[in-house]
C-alpha cells in the first residue's frame, strides 16, 4: 500500500528519518556530487517532502529554488521551516504525474520520487511530468531505489544503518520493497515498488529525455577524518539506491 504522508505523524517521522547518518554520508553526498555546480541556476525539488533537499539546493548556490510535493502535510512542514529560516523558497502542493504548461527550470532533482510508480504507465506519467518542468537542455537527476535489490543473493542486515528492507517472495513488476526505519521507539514503514532499469530508460526516452545514465551511490569522507569505510561496506556493496540522470531534448 502506498505510504500516506498526510496520515498521523508520518510526515514528521520522515523528517526525523533524514537525521540518520546514511542520509548525509551517502544520499545527500551522492546526489549533490552528481548535480554539481548550481550557481545561477533555477532548480526544482520534485517530491520535496518537508523541504530537506530544497534548502540544500538553495544553499548550494541555486539562484532560485522551488519545491513541490503531493502531500499537503509535507508542504506545511516545508513552509513552516521557510518561515523560520527564510531562503526565498516557494513550496506548492502538486502531483508529479501532472503535466504542466512548459516550465524552464535548469534542473529538476528528485530524491525518492520514482519509487512510488506501481507500473510502467505510472512511471511514464511521472517522467512526462518532469519533462514538462524543464527547459530544453535541462537535467533531471534522481536518487531512487535500486532495482538490483532483487538480484542480491544475500542482502546484508541494514539495521546498523537504522532501517530494514523486506522484499516479496519473488520479483515481478510492481513487487513491493518495504523499508522500515527505526526511530527510537517508533517505526516508519515506506513501501516502494520494483521496476527494471529497462523500464526507467524507456520511460525517460519516451518522455523526451536523452543521455540516460545510472550511477552508484558514494560515501563521503568521515567528518572527523577517520577511516570508517569498513562500517559502510555493506551499504556500498549492496546499495539500496542508485542515481539516474538524463537531459531533456
């Protein structure tokens, strides 16, 4: 069942989940490294949630940053943060599957958007929605669940990183990938869905993108300068996520 971020305290739990170390050491580091220089660029954070990456993008030098999410509660949290720490970010409630009158963003970034596509048709709508928000030559960069998790012979125990992953008994298009994040005494359950890489490449191409590329996540240097790569080996060797990028024709 698709996670409802308007229900109960799910949005607040998701915001708290962003504090787990892998989020900054791997997720944010990998996404921002791939995005590169943002100076003078107009950027959009699709499925922005409570604005975590939108604020990072703005502080990284974007001339203009905006964010949207289908969850009204998530946007409420994002706007509350903007009111406390004004960065000039506009947040709106929108559905990523909607095609809008052509916009001119230089970059659309999306962390954990395409993971909610149940099938190829829904994925296609999301990709067309992203294309409608980009200028010609603009980039779409996304951090998304790794379709390869169903190929892992023996997935490691990710609990030391603060979450668990549960797969279906067998792989099929739309197969659930359930992540349970441990937040002290609370548990946040988020369901993603499997589609093969070929489905993504096809959806990007049909939506008007070119130069489709896939990248593996990377680990940032430890803040204290220590060598802690052994601790992170399970995550890097069996990555739950990958990055995709493409350019709008």
